[in-house]
């Protein structure tokens, strides 16, 4: 079991100033990797690991200073 911090699409959307549906679309289009923590349900409940989210931001040119602000490190 991983103890790494995870983020919901709603939290990610708030961090980026986009709508949660946008983050869900990135997940469905496999632009952003997520884990479905609610298997067997009609609607998936996604979570994104912090390391995956950091890599996603870095691939898109987000600076280390901006990452510190986003993650409050």
C-alpha cells in the first residue's frame, strides 16, 4: 500500500483554475494517469498520485517555484 499523497480531480482543477470536467477529460484521454479507487461502481472515483501530478506539470513547463506554490512546499 502506498502512502504517497493523492489528489482528486476537483482538487487538481482548483489548483489549475479549470473545471473538474477538464481534469476528468485528461484522465479519460490518458493525458493524466489516475487510479480508480471505487472499482465496481457506475461512476469511477479517480485519484492522482502526487508524483504523477508533478511529472504532468513538469512536462508542461511548470517551474520548480510554481510547483512549490501549487503544492505549498
